[in-house]
C-alpha cells in the first residue's frame, strides 16, 4: 500500500475537514466505483444470460431463481460478520481479499451447472465474499469524507452499481450470441482480479478515525449491541422491503423483456440499459442534493431521511404503473422512471449509518444490507414461481410495488434519523 498520500493540514476531527488531498480523494472514489461496477456485473451476469441458460439446460424459471437466491443468501449471511470485522479492523485489506475470492467463485460457476448442489454452494460462497462490499465502502467513506460530502461520495461510488449493468447488459447479450455463455463468467472473474491489483497499488492511506464533528463524549467501540437499537431495526426492516423489490427487478427484468415482449438477446441487452441510465443519474443527484441540504443547515439525519422516503414511495407508484402497462414501450418508460426515483434514495439511505453511529457505520450498513439481501433471497424464487403459475409478469411486479410502498412507510414513521445514545456528535440532528 502506498504511503505517499498525505492528509490535509486540517485536523481529522474538525467539522468539514478535508482529510485527503484532491488526487487521493479522486483515486479512492474511482477505485470504489470500480469495485461496485465489477461487483454488480458479477451479480447480474446470470440474469442477463438467463434466457440462454434456460433454453440450453431446459430448466424452469423457479430452478434458476433458486440459483439466484443462493447468491443472495450467502450475501445476507456474510453481512453482519463483515460489518463487525470492518469496523474493528478496517476495510482496505478485507476488500482486496474478498474481491479475489468472489472472482474465483465466479470462475468456478460455469462447470458446476451440471452439478446443481455444488453450484448452489459456489453461488452461496460468491454472495458471502461479496458481502463486504457495501459495509466496507460505507466505513471507508465515513472515515474519508465530512458529513457535508458523505452522501455525494456514496452516490459516486454506488454509481458503479448502475454503470456495471449498463455496460454489461448489451455487451454480454451480444457476446452470448457469438461465444458460449460460460465465457462470460471467466471474463468477469478476470476483471475482478485486475481490480485487486489496482486496489493494492493505488489505494490512498486513510485516516484512522471518521471525519466527524467532535462528540461531547468519546466515541464507543463499535459492537454487535448497536444492532438492537430501534432505529437500526427500522432501517433494517425498510431494507428488507426494498431488497425484495430491487432484487426481483435485477433478477428477472431481462427475462421479462424476452418473455413478455418477445425481445431477442441483442434487443433486450440494449433495452435493459434504459432503466439503468435513469437510476445512475438519480443516484449521483440524490447524494448531491442530500449534501446540499446539509450545507444549507438542514439537520443531517433529516436531509438523508426525506429523500430516502420520497425515493421508495415514488418508486412504488412507478413500479405499479410498469406492471400494469399495456405495451412494452410504456412498461420500459415506467421502469425507467422507477429506476430514476428509486435511485434518489440510495446514497441518502446508505449515509444514514454515519448519522446513527459513525464508529459503527459498517455494522449498521451491514444490517440494512443483510435485510435487503434477505428480500433478494425470497423475491427471485417467488417471482419465478408466480410467473410459472400465472403465465404473466403482472403479479410478480405488483408484489414489488407493495413492498416498496411499505418500505417508504417504515422509513417515514418508524425510523428516527438521530444519533444513537452515546454515539452523538455536534450538528448531527
């Protein structure tokens, strides 16, 4: 790890202090952006080639949905241990090791489609290794950026989750018309290993503590006890409801385009990118807007919460309209609006852990992500089963709309965006 990156002259604990110089901040955000990009390509590669796999292997949608669910189950299982470990030891080395591990699991996937039980184990492990992604990023950004810039940093990093599928959808859809679908997984694995090398060589040295205004008391050591706090439980419940809808869309949207509207692999590859474009723009804009509210004197917790509530609520409306759309064009338009409105919520919501307890930001983010993944474990299988039974995609996407509406209600009425007792800091609420 390079030692050349220098902290700025301002003290790390000072409000709004710039801890890393401009080059180091850009390098850090670029690397985390790249990690998210690769992580989400590795997650969606199965969904993009799903129509080809279904035709090649003769599987039904529920069986392939169980493979998708295995990844999310591993992702969920690893969240809390990952968050606690990252808050205790930091995320720099852990992110590198786990990216190498999930790349290996990606490379092992194709030959195991003939061994279903082993395939489920490897996809579970892939999700387990990927569980460090969100907690690690949240902890690192909480240490590197002051409150007035945190949501923007989170948004820029999370934009990789949109750019990854944006690039992958047309490229993979084109590639499987020329090459065996197994090659997709090998290429994704190689990309992850390249990122590991870049991270080890280029990641800047980070401050030891979060860049937060000084608290009236010394910050407590992060631990599992924070998970039982009411606001953390409410945030986790909202994550569960959001995750159900988000992963249903990620898992089945390409197949829906092929199944419901008869798009070819090349066509669905391009059309699949349209909602992603809306989500990417909103993800960056949501973080910027949330930070602007903080800079204008809006309490930090309120600036995060209001955008998260509005994003999930608006997404529920758009998802309903998409599910009931009478044509493919209208469906894509409403799914694009859904991606845009939902994207507004991402960076503000994942900046809330730093509001509740900066020293436990990774653990709290892991709790929310754990429940989001649990929703994802359930929704691919449920949606696939509903589609097989009804012969239509309307009901699966309506369940996603209901889940988003409930998530907005939980955030709006059951979640308090205030520091947890003993974790307070000046200016947080």
